């Protein structure tokens, strides 16, 4: 029932404007407010804070349905739920949760999450942004890079070094509100895909925030960030399954009606095998995503499973979108059809929240290598 509800919403409200969202880098505020009312912007947050209180597998189902029609919306919803809202809910005090979560889960406001810097991507522990305690205020200085919804967010969770001598254990997390003096938006990125999802540079110059805006304990920001990224990686896997499924469904329908050599191209073995591979790999990726989500629901360590889900699903979806364009032939290369958008959108899923290479490192480490 939940899947059907989200599917119908996406078909009616999102699919008709998906191309516009991509072409015009359009952020449909009314759509997000509707999604908030449906509970899609606080999916795993308890109802006491305004969330939907659903399990992780249901969250994965929703992301797949959204990704199936619009990658830009899927990544925005994913970053908001998994990272921005997720970190506040998982690590925040009761006062922080009550202050921020209701507006975020309702769709009234968006949340962003800022870890990456110009010189700290895969090596996240090497961030240079600093936070120094001055009386009852923390003073932040530094630049964050590639931040999803950074220019739109009401609150941003920022990772900064509070003790440069302790490496990763000297990193803490902070809540910074839009409009805080010393916090400004830098460059907005002009991206290959997911163009309707805004990606911003965030600049902090003697940005003063209240002492109570420390999120979690001092020195535990990096540890918390890694836990949040596990959740995000499973979600990126679900989004990847959605994009692949969108490409597959378009290709299947096209192959049945496209005539060449006197019959539908779906009757040719070359096309059948591509579709068979796509269908099989989509199912396999979905099951990996569900396994990781299930383990999280059971409060079982799932870092390896999250990395496996993200790695396989994102690379599978890349293969699927390539096959989909091939099935469409020249038409797949044109913007009249959504295939080229799916192809551009999925590439980020092999990079964001840990590259495929980083996922392999994590999996190998979990294997004791």
C-alpha cells in the first residue's frame, strides 16, 4: 500500500515535471511541501518529532519510486532524510530534536550536511574547517564543497576540527542555521547530471554559533558522520535501483513497439539478453539494499552490507542506463526521451557518499584484509 501510494504520487506529481526540473535546475517548493505532508521528508523519524516513523525498508521503497522518475528529486530527498535530518535525529539532544525536526519533516524547510571540502573528499578526516570555543560561542572558519541543497537549507550539519592534534577524533559536528553572520553561500555547481538538485559551496568566516549547537559530543563528529554515511549509502543504493528500473521500464516498452526488419526489436535475441540482464541485476541490487536496510532496523552492524548495496547497485545502474540508450539507438541520445537524463544522473551514485573504490576498501576491511 505504501509503495502504491508513493508510486502514484510520483506518476501524477513528479514525472510530468521531471524534465523541467533537470533542464531548468528547477526546485519545486510546492512539491516538497506535498511530500512533507505525505511523510516523505522525515520517513524514519518518530511521529513525536513530526516524522512518519516508518522502517528502513519502506524508506528504500520510497527512494526507489522517486528515483525511477527523477534522480534530482531522489538525491535531494535522500540527502535531507539520511544525512541532514538523520544526523540531528541520531546525535541531537532532545532540545535540538524538538527545535529543528518538526519544520524539517513537514517540508517547510530543508536540511543539508557538510563534510566534503575542496581538498578533503575520500580522505574525509583531512578536513581543514575549524571550530574554536570562545566563551559561549563556537567560531567556525573554513569552506565546504559539493553540498547538496546547501543554498536552500534552513540548517546545515557542519563537520569541523575542534582539536587538530587528534586527527579524526578531533572532529566535531555543529548545527548552523541559514542567515547566521559569517555563513555565506559560495559557488553553485554546474553539474553533468542531477541538475535539479542544487549543489553549493559553503563558506564560514568567523561564523559564530551558540555553544549548544554542538551536535553530539565534542570529538565524536567523525564517528557520527561515518554512521550516518552507512545509512546514506544504503539509500543511494535504493536510488540507483530506481534509476535503473526507470531506464529498464522505458526500454522494455520501447523494444516492444519499435519495429525494425519487419518485427519488434524485442524479438531479437540481442535485445532480449540486454533486457534479461537488466531485470536480473535490478532484482539482485534491490535485495542487497533491502538486506542492509533490514539489518539497520535490527540494530545490527551493517557497514559492509551498506557498502555492498551501494557499490553493486550504482555500478549495476550505470550498466543498465548504457544498455537502455543502446536499445533506444539514436533516440536514446536525444533529450526527447528520459534515457540520457538517467545516464547523466546515475554517474553521481558511483561517486557521492563514498566512491566505488572507497566502498571496495570498506568491504575489504570488513573481510579482515
